[in-house]
């Protein structure tokens, strides 16, 4: 079974996350996507104080009904700072009996430039199959696996990383152009704006029932 991981704060999880996961399954042949809500991301603070249990529950609700998608609670259960390298190591062991090849790590375009700051970034690139989610207009990276960059980029292959020269083996999945973010949804909720169809029906009901994100 080909398994990939999609991590994030999911604060809240929205249709853009689901569409991306579907694209990875359809276009790259993955069988299972693990949605991993982060506990404490190492490079940014969560934008609003919401219980991790709420973010996990919304993730569970969002992926219910699609057998390809699983809400994976490992980072929240582990607590502390959520390092992707540690998570991949854990998932390798947890899903060892099902896993065919390396776990795929889905990375949004916004994460590429900061990859040099990631914990054990070079080791992570060898341990996981990196999947870069780019919008169609940003297809400057070739869709096939790229060769190892060690000779081309010297001793510091992470220097100057961008979507055009991401220096590690990777796959590309074109991410449909959806101008949507969790912060935008939170703002719309707080301002009583239109957001109903930006999240799944069950997530919408959960947010309304618990009056989440309201000012």
C-alpha cells in the first residue's frame, strides 16, 4: 500500500486540504493519506488558541466517509514540538505491515522556501518520498523524480532553496488553484462572513455547535 502523510495545524481543516489529498491519490497512485494534526509546530505559532482535541476531532469528521483518508493522532498524542522527521519514523513502524516503499510527505508550496530550517531536513529527504504540491502556473519543477543534488549544489544543498531548484529527490503534484486558508476561514467566522462551503458539512456543524472561532 502506498501511504502519504499530510500534516498541518488543521485550524480548521478545509476543502483545500481534501482536494490536495485527492489529487495525490489520483495523480500519483497513493492508496492512503494520513492527515496528521500538529501538536506544536517548530517554526510557527498556532494562530489562535484552540484545543488540540478540537482540531483532531474536526480532522476526523472531515475525512470520515472516504476510506482513503485517515486522521492520524500521533503528534497530538506525543505532545511537545512536532518534528516531521520523528513523525515519519513513527509512521514507518506503525504501518510497517501495510507500507509499500517509503511514506510520501506532502508539502505545500509555502513550505518549500523554509525547508532548510526543518529538523534533520536532509535525512528526512532520504527517509520519505517528498511530494511538492504546486499550483499549475508554478510547474517550473519537473514532474519526474529529480536526481541527488549533492554534486550540483555542493556541501550545502539547502542554500537558496526555492520551488525552481528544490535540491532533493521529489515528486510533483499539481494542486488545483484554490485561494483558501484556515486563517481566512477563521476571519470569516469571526466577522460573520460567508464560509459554509469552505469546510465539509460535518466540520461546519461541529464549529457551529461549539461556537468555535467566534469573537
